[in-house]
């Protein structure tokens, strides 16, 4: 069975669904609950309540299940930051990643997939495709890419000294059903929510005011989950790091146009005047080694996401 940390979370739940659809059983490790979600009852899935910062509790999971692979999607970073305990929170964050590697070694797991982020490319000035072999700046503008860069380096060391195949997943801007973040790094989720509710979007939480020309590699969460599942189950992988995304830059204007195909009177227009940079993830490695192809363009994603929200779902 594949152990998935954060398996009840946003990307995790869709990754679990993809793994199940590919015939794999899953063990979901969560800190707060041990109940199987209603939508997964009867599936080949178990939920274990364990905190990955507690090595003994984590290793106990392996006594109850035969773990053959690990997908680590839970946070191994100080998130949300705790100003009163910054050193202890950092220690726990890095310790949780090492606990996963310890468990993999003890259980004889051959492959561990670890979530990284498109944010590790922050500071690269060139437009166009972002490739896994691009030199990365030694700085980062936010705690998430900071710890993902550190994690990638640690993962490489652990892979070298243990022989475990550790794979970094540099995940692009992911959006879709279950997204708890809202307008955190990009506008698309809040634009969808506003359209579904018939309100104006609240984009005040973004780091910079959004414009119609702003673009990012947006990947619908079902595509993200399927890509991660394919990387976990591939017979052979030729690299340690893979970009996980759509392979193209999607502008806010494209998202707005897709929304208005479903909600013509949506009040989601944005001003022009943005930089219009067109950076996106090169997904050649992912496609060559797994056969992955994105299934959701902006129109299909927006229509499905709005329908999901209008059906009464909370996120």
C-alpha cells in the first residue's frame, strides 16, 4: 500500500483518488482524524491518526500495514508560522521530513515522493519554460519555497546515503475543489468562488494587486493528483526532480473568460497594466517518464469547479 501523508488534504485527497483509480491501496496519515471519509468507504484505503513529528507513532503505522511506497504531501515546514516558537517549529518541520525517510528505510520502501513547489524558481528572471536543471537562487521570498529548497537538498543527501529513490515534485499553482487557500499566491480560486457566490472577489490577501495579464502555470488539482500518482507508480524514473503542472502559462484574463462562459454576469474583471510575464513549468520529464498529459484546460476546470461549489460544497 502507498502511504500518503496529508492524504485528506487538498492535493492529497486527489492524489489518493488517482492512486485508487490506478489499482493501488492507500494508507492516509493524518494528525487530527482516523476516520475514512464517506466518499472512500469501501475502497482499498485506511486512515491512521499519527503525527509525523512523532517517529514512534509513524513507525507504528508500518506494523499494521505493508507500506510499499510513500507520497509525502504534509507540510515539512513551519506553517502556519508560530512567532513564539520559531526554533522549535523549524526543528519539528525538518524532523518530520527526516522521520518520513527513517520510516522508508525501516520499512524497505523503494520510492518516496516529496511535495516541492514552483516557488523554488522565484528569482529566475527569464521568461518561458522553467526547467528542473535550471540553477536556482540561494534565496527565497517566502517560508514555503525556503523550506522546499532545503528539503530538496536534504532529499538528495538521504537518497545518496540510503539508496532510497527520493523524488521531488515541483508542483505548480494548483486550484480546484477543496482548495482551502483562496487568494494566497494567485487570483484564480477567489475569482471562481466570487463567481459561484455572485459576489465581487476579495483579492486583498495577494502579495501584489492582480492584473488581467498576470500569468502562472495553473494546474487543476485532478491533473496534479494524477501526475503525482503516475510518478509514484512508474516502473522507472530517470530523474530525481520533476515539474508537476500544466506546461503552459494561464493568464487571469483566460480564467475570467472561462468563468464568464458559465456565469456571464460574474463581477470578476481585473484591470490591465500587469507585467505580462509568461513563465511556466517545462513538463517534458514528467511526460516522457510517465506518459502524463493534462486533461483540464481553463474552460473545463472553471466549469467543473463552479459546479462543485454550487452543489453546496464548502471550499
